C-alpha cells in the first residue's frame, strides 16, 4: 500500500466534517505505521473534535512519546486537557509547550487562557502580552504540516478572528481543496514544486494588502 493514503483520505473527510470516517482512515494509517506521530496526533485531534477528550488525551500522550520535543503536540495536549476541565494539568502542559516553542504566539495565548480560567489573572495578562508581541502578520502554511493539518489551522485562525494573513503551500491540485482554501481568504495558493519567483509574487500580493 502507498504510505500516507489513509492519512490523506482522513484529512479530506475531516475537512468536510465527516469525523467518524476521518477517524477510521487515521486509525488505518496508524495500523500501517504505528510509530507515526502525525497519524497519532490526527486520531487525537478528531477524538477531541468529537468531544472524546479522555481518549484524545491518551492519543496525544502516545504521540508525544514518539515526538517529545514537539511544541505543537504539547500545546494540542494542553488545549484538550483544558477542554476536558483539567485546568491545572493544562497549565502544566502549556508551560512545557512554551519551553519547546517560546516564540509561538498561539501557545502563549493558550497558556494565558488557561491561567485566566484558573483565576491567575496577573500571570494571564503577562502571557497575553507575550502573545501580542510575538503575533506575526503572515504565516506560510503547508497543508500537510507535521503535528496537524494546515486547513484545520487556517480554519482555527479565521474562527478566532486573528489578524493573520496566510499563504498556502501544498502538493495538492485537488479542486475541492483549492476551493476550500480560497474560500478562507488566503493571500495565495502555491503548488509544489514552485520557483522562487512564484513565492516572490505571493509575498508581493501580501505587501499590497
């Protein structure tokens, strides 16, 4: 079988909201590649989206055993712990994520939210300020980035109303994917492989906004 086929099908199902089908595909990928932290994280993400927080926490922990230095995975675990109501554990997980990704504005914002829920307002304000200082104006996002998928990331950015412009990089020429991404208001959509001049065009389009 071709590596990644079930992962790609899972991402497709997830993008159109068919979570049971997505979960089935991600689990099939995991059966083929038990050490694949990305597949493990995908299973965890869909479980969390389905409200199965405890199962998702277990899957994130298994993914972290394979990729212990992943700030993205650690932050995803923290967010799921917070959703499950484990605020104290979430704060601890977010602090680990901050150590792994100190320049990630999203992680600082997540920690700020957890601290605020715990009533630690002054610490929460400090983390929100750190997030604001680090918040970028532009993200170049690969739709198959490690520890998650780019389409979900872009949807989250839009849902939270963050003032972040996005340039998409992908190997996919699938018309439905292109339509979904452009509907989310990205600056440009670059299909790999692409020349440096094509990237410069995308950056110029961003500069004109």
